[in-house]
């Protein structure tokens, strides 16, 4: 298996052997300089982008809705090996341990959609959060909006 690693800056690097990419909450940069960003952040992507990085890695990047900033991207990495299949999900800024003073109405919807990506044996990357933490965040976001 090639490498999936987290940097000290909170980025996630996926090296599929033939191609690699660096994920940040609102921007994905491939090793050839290609960038993927949502339209609201000056990019060309409206909803989903996918790529085979070679080796055994397949990556999907999606905009599930705006979070605290807007244009947040969620990345799913699937590794298909001879003896195992592994899935990783990076939530970026859709995950927050603390809520800001104002919660955009689209944020809990985006987190709800992200929870659907966390079914089964999935590893969250780019954060120390667990699926339970993300479910708790979803409830806190709903409470902040609806009291």
C-alpha cells in the first residue's frame, strides 16, 4: 500500500504511486499542479470530482453543502488491496469541536450528508474526531439553529 498521511498543518496527502494529491478543507492540489475547488471558492467544481491515483487508490471529492466558511470539500479515499479494502474520509472544516457564534443553515445538512459516508469500517482522517463526535456535532448544529 502507498501512503495516506496527515501533515502538521492539518492537510492530508494521498500518494497512489502514479499520482498524488494534497487535501485541505477547500482545495485539493494534484502533484501536476491541477487544483480542485468549489465554484464558491473560485474553482470549477460544482458537486463531485473523482480520480484514480494509480496503484490501488481511488479518490472522490464532494461539496456536500456549505459549512462555517463555505465551499468546504469532503474527500473519500478507497484503497483496494489484495487482502483488504479500506475507506478513509476527510471532513475538513465541516467538523468543528466548537461552534461559532453564527451557524449557517446549510451546515447541519452538509454534516448529515457526511454522516452517510461514515457507515461501516471507515477511518476519519485529518481530525481526531470519531463518528460519534460528528453525530454529536450534527445535533449541536440543529440545536443552535432551532433551539
